[in-house]
């Protein structure tokens, strides 16, 4: 099962971290960009080739220390077809290095269309009677729940059929997440609590050998109090925690999304790792050329930070 | 402004319809598939080439009678990179025929990432200082509101800068849409009412010369009572209405999303047009080879049906 593989990889590397691969072009060091622009031109293709090179060097530098990476689809779609080729190549390269790949796409639609999205990333596409092919192939996908269960069911079906996982948005890390998610219903429950109840219920049939489900949730590190409550509602959900570092969440804040067994959450860091070479912490130690080593140093620092907050 | 262009095209063609281009491979007539599979193989490329041919023939047959088309991204992503090439080619072909293109992607994310999605479809992508390029180029995009205003703002910004539009999910057409959207808050308002209030407010700065905003909403034809209420809350929003035909919504149901000026909504039909040649209504009149003519006949029938319900 997806969730068992994720947990085993987290335990093996003793690191509950996922590195977000959100490669804005301004994150990419000049020497990589210049090389790509020279070969392919200052265009979507050149930018995408620069991103592929950047991602691969990052992956090479961190794959033995982190269990998973999370490419954010928006940062590939913004380079069009070429960008999606970069996404696909990044996913394949990460998998070849033994990393679990969580595509962050926040896909959502009504039943039959959700099915198409699910086939795109988790399942298989039928070409002609009996002939199927994989479109993109990742281990898990983030999904957005505004449409209710019939927009989620097709993803859950493919999680079962193809050993995949999903993470459903519950309480997001952004400032205005409360505008909808914090509304309180007549039953005195906030929307994020209601959603958490659904995630708990929907995930039950996909519970693996460690007691966690392949149907997980997204809860931002920037809302630690809500995280504590949500942790108790969704006992078996693995929680993907964005918002650490650049967005202001601390390791202590993240700890609220874990269970007492030290499991139950995986914390995302994107910019702080990708741009470690530009950060106050590392810029004096690493030049731009050594960006991948800076990323590794930040991964190790974060790992220690999280494990300390978790008391291990 | 986007919304003025949309209204003028609706008026010119006297048809408040958008044709959904959701080309599942089983919708594509055998003679098109066989030709494509023979040339490109029974694979993602072959399927995508079949879809391009199918879409172009459909567009050729209906472009003078409908103002807009709405390709659903899921049905292109499911064919991977090749599928996205088909999406791009479909959009470009539709635009070359004077059609307005609404990409149905229900994109959503936190601020900076929403910005990347917005650049992908509505704005422009920066390659290197000053050099920009368009990734995909459509006229409008559907977006999902679970994350609140900071996930919507970047799209609105690009609507302003690039003359584009968005349609925000408010009350979707699927059966389980109520699971989240119908929850009633302490203030005795349903989530879809609250969302409608936001759409009304967010859209004000983008109001065009006919009194409508480039920030529209999605309200399913399958919920006609809710549509009436939502119409009154979002006075200036153009409402994109899915659910007509195959999903059970009637022209009368759709009429609830229009204002007294006969404007204010555009009704989507996908399967009923694409698969008209298979339908009870048309299958005796049109063979599979004449699928595009069947689609045109269905477009004309639907136009009459809607205009009758609107009393014109």
C-alpha cells in the first residue's frame, strides 16, 4: 500500500520530510539557466530544460536523506507543454532514485471528470479496448474537496487499484484559508472539522499495516491549534504539512500534526531547501554553484529540527 | 474586457451556449480513431491525434452557431503530454475560428502558486529578465474556491492585466455537491450563499459595459432553486451553467440563472453535443460519419430550447 511504503521510507531515512519541487525560474542558479538558454533559447523550452537540470541536481544531492518529493504542478504548467515534460522527467528521475513522488495538483471535479484526473496521475488511461497506458505516473496526488465525495471517490478507487495515495485539503496554510474553511456550521463545527470527519470516514477502507490510511489530509503548519484538533479527528490519516519555514511554521507547530507513535505526518519544505544557497543560514557557506550542497545542508538541519521537536 | 466580448458573441449568435470539449476516446467515431491509431499507434499519441481531429471537425461544424467552447483539462491530462498538446491545439484552433475558449481546470492553490496557475492559462510566464512567453492561452478559466481570496486574487489580477475571465465554483451540478456546499453556517447561510457573496464582492472591480463582471460563477442546472437565489445574490456575475441535458437539467432549470435582460448565464453542453450521433434524438438521422452534422443539429435544437425557455 502507498501509505505503508511512505511510512517505511520515512522510518528508514529517519526523516518525516517531503521536499517540494516548485522550481520558479528565479530559484535556478544563473550558471544552469545560462547553459540551458544558450542551448535551447530564452523560451519555455530553455526554462524547462534549466528546471530539469536544477531538479536533477537537487534530487542527486538529497535523495538518500528524504523519503519523498512533491512537485507542484502549477510551476510546471506555467511553462506549457515543455514545463509538463519537465514535470514528467522530474517524477521519473525521482522515482528512479527511490523517492516517493507526491504530485501537488489540488485536482477536483465532478465524478466522471474526477475519474479522468485520477487516471491522469494515479490510474491508467484506456486507449482502445483493453489497451491502457499511464499518462503521468506518481505515487500520490493532492485533491481539493469543494465538490464532496463523488469528486473524491474516483481517486480513492484508483488508490485501491493501483496502490496510490491522496491528500485531501482540510486546513490550508495560507492567510485567507479561514474565509471558507473556518466558517462554523449550525452544528457548531467548522468546515475544516467537517472535512476532517469526512477524510477519517473515507480513508478507513484504505488503512495499511501501520494503522494509517492512504487517504491523507493537508493541514498547514501555520495553524498549530487547529492541527491539534484535526489530528484527533483524523486518527488514521497521514497529514501533509505545508507552511514550515518560509511561511512561518516552526518544528513545534508541525509536531501537533504527529501522533504519539512519532508517525502521522510529513512536513513539506520547498523554497527553504531549493533556495538554501540564498538563505541567511547558508549563503556564506555555499556559493551559487554549490546550491545542491546547500540544499542538503538545509535538509539535514530541518531533519534535526523536526526530530528534536518530536523528542527523538 | 473578457465579459463584454463574451456577451457580444452570445448576442451576435443569439445563443447562450458553451460547448464542452471533453473528448473521451469512446466519444470519438471509429473511423477517426482507426485512422489515428494506424498512423500513430494505439497509444497516448494516437489517442490524442484522434481527439484533435475529432475536436477540429466538431468546431468546424458549430463555430458559427456557438459563442464559446469549454475544453475540460482532465480529459486532456489523461493522455499525458500528448493530451496537453491536443488541448493546446484545440484551444488555438477554436480561437482561430473566433470562438471564446473557457478552460475548465478548477485550479486552486495558495497565493504564489495560484499566481503560477494564473500565468499558465491567463497571464504570461517570465523566462528571464523582461522576456515573457504565454504557456497556454485561453480566454477564461474555472477556479475552485476552497482556499479563500488569496487563492483567487492572482487570477483576478491577470483578468485585469490580460483581459481574461474566471468562473468560480459556487454550487456544482453533482449529486454530492451539498456535502460541503449546502452546509449552513451559524449566520443561517449556506456555504454556496457565502461563496456567492464573495464572488459578487470580488467581481465588482471588473464590471464591464453591460453591467456584468469578468469574475463569474459556476452554478449547476441541476439545482434550479438554489440557482434562483444565487442569481439574486451575484447580480453582476455571469453564471456558467453545467448540468443541462445528460445530467438532467432542463432549459427551464437553466432559465433561473439568467437575469431579466436575457443575459447573465451561459449554459454548457458536452456529451449531448459531442455524442449527438449516438443519441436517441439523432441516431436515426445521422450515421457515425456524420457526427459533426449531428452535433450541429443538437446545438441548434438546444439553442431553440434555451431561447424558448427564456421567452425569446
